[in-house]
C-alpha cells in the first residue's frame, strides 16, 4: 500500500523536505510530528512556497495533501525507494564516547589500504580527499539517505557512520541496511533529552534490537558492563559478534606501554601475534582503534595488511590531539565533555607522560546540568591547576554555569574569556605538568548569548605557544 502511494508522488525529479522554510517549488513536504512542534503547522507555508504535495497524518481532504498513517515511517520508505543505491558495507557506531575516533580510524585504515571509504559524523563527511561539513552527529532522515546515495555514485562501498542516541531515538537511521553495529561504551550524557540513563541506553540499544538484521555483525568490547545485555540481544536475533577485550574472540591485548607521544602494543588478532607502534595519545584510543580494526576487517579480510597501516593512523581532530609544547610540556585538545570522558582524558595524560595535568574547561549551556558538579569534582581530583571558562553557554548565564561547576572544585580559577584562560594556562605551564584543553575539541566556534562566533582551541593554543 505504501509503495503504491510513493509511486503516485512522481518523486523521481522532486526533492523531499521536512523543513517548510527550505521548501522549493515542486518539493514534497513531509509534515512530521516532532517532540516539540507539529509539522502539520507548517503545511500551509510549504504549499505557499510551491510544494507539490504535503504528506500528512491529519485527515485533510485536499488534492495538495496525501494522507498516511505514519509520516515518518512513510518518509523512511520513500527515501529507501528514491535513494535506493547505497554502499554495500554500512557500519554504524554508537556509544557515549569514541564514536568520532572509531569512524575516523576506520576511514584512515581503509584509505591507507587504498580502499574507497567514507566516515559520517560529528566531524563531517570524509570521503576520498574531501570533507563535507555537517550540522548533526547523525544527519536527518533525508540527508543520510541522500548522502549515502551520493557516496555510492562516487564508487564508495564502505562507510562508517556515527549513530547518536538522538538519531536512533528519532528513527533517522531506519531503512538503512547495516552490515555491522559497533558499541563503544556507555556513561552519563544527554539527560536533558533522554531524562534518565535507562531511556538513554534504550536509545543506543535500538541499533542492535531493531536495525541490525540476521547475520549482520556486532563489534563489542567484552570489558564494558553493557556487553552481556547486547550479546543477549545479538544471540537472540542471530547477529554475529566480533569482540575485543580481555575475553575478546577477535582481538586481545597482550601488552601495552607508553613511549613519549606514542604507544607500543602487542595484540592477538585472529590467533596471530602482532607488535604495533601507535602515534596516539590516550590509552582509551587503543579500544577505539580495536573497534575500527574489526570494522575494517569486514571490508578487508587481510589482517596483515590492516596491521601494516596502523602506524600511519593519527588522532581525529580534537580527539586527544597534540597541538604543541612549551618547555617539553605538551598541550592537548580533547572533546571530553562528559564526566567519564574528562576523567579518562586526565588519567591517561598523567599516565602516558608521567606528569601532572593542568586543565582548561567549562560546560555547555542548555544541556545536561547534572554533570556540571560531577565534572568539577573530577577536575578537582585529577587535575593540578584548574581554569574554569566558557564552553558554549548558549542562552544560559555563563557565570551561573561556572558557579555550578565550581561547587565541585572550589580551588579553581575562573576566567570566563576562553582565549585568556588558554593564554593564562599556557603561561603558567611548567615542566612538571602538561595541559589539557577540554570540551570543544574539533569545534571552530563558540556560542555565547545564542550568538555564534569563530573560535578554535587549537589555533588559540598555537598562538600562545609561539
């Protein structure tokens, strides 16, 4: 029944839209019911702009409207028909932290193996030697189908995309045939949206409980608490498991040690021992790399070739990224914006360089307020000098955000201007400490009073490291 309705739309030379403000003449507008606003409120605006048809669930008897039971479900099916041609291997990675690194490592591995591939997520769409910027970690339904179709036309058959909890919960990835799903880890984040950890986890698990099909793959870490629940889902749904960790069936870490900015590891990969030197900061990057190796293995079944290119892998932009040093003290920029990520970044920097860690950070406005005190407490426990500054306050009062963080670290110095905070931290850096600039990572902007302005932690740091 749905496919008949899709044919009646004469969709071939028409664009789909879910935003009435961006509707052009002859577009098909899908009036989706959102969590805050109803798409049907914008139907008349879409028609006034020349929309060919409005897809609605409302009982409107008019030739300009097509009535369906579920607009979002209909849109998924319409996108699946219109953008039918997609890459053969599409892998989704979900989890609280590490998604961008996994997707980026996957892209780097296959690129070094001269296999056409792409990564889609927070950092943008990477393919061949190009980057397309995106606004969301997981693009909207139309954009994701359209971009996958575009990549296929570019002869790309291997894609790793980030599956955010928002994207999964809002069904943005429905209708895509996934080869595999990766689960990195799970800790507190996005409770402003999900309200509690149970809802947040359920959104993540949707990838395994609903989207992955029989005989697809799940790439899992055996050492995380969620491994048992995900493996039960996979066994029930006949999804094959490729795992890493202390009980991994594909990769086991035998030994690990630091060598300056590098890490030396010995692993058992599919019953063969390998020694690898990695140019990566942060022990948790090893787990991200393991996930990327197993995802790459689904595209390139030669373990030796995969291992041979690992020494060429570099950290993704703003992910434990070394930006320079002052008197042999390293300055590292990281996206850590959750309590768990902040703790791990501080711990691993201290461990890798055997030094104290100073920190510059803040918390985003209009987001999960419950993590502010926790992040302050973590900085108080694991950092040496603490500089509290603006992250992206958005519409919130910056001073109010900083005060909430400071309840967990009363000894912190407050410098609201992020540029001055970074300058002060670098000027005060001594040979006994390294500096972590946390929270914004790859972002090249700051949002204060809902005004967006250019700002880059990396560029500002380099300015004061000269």
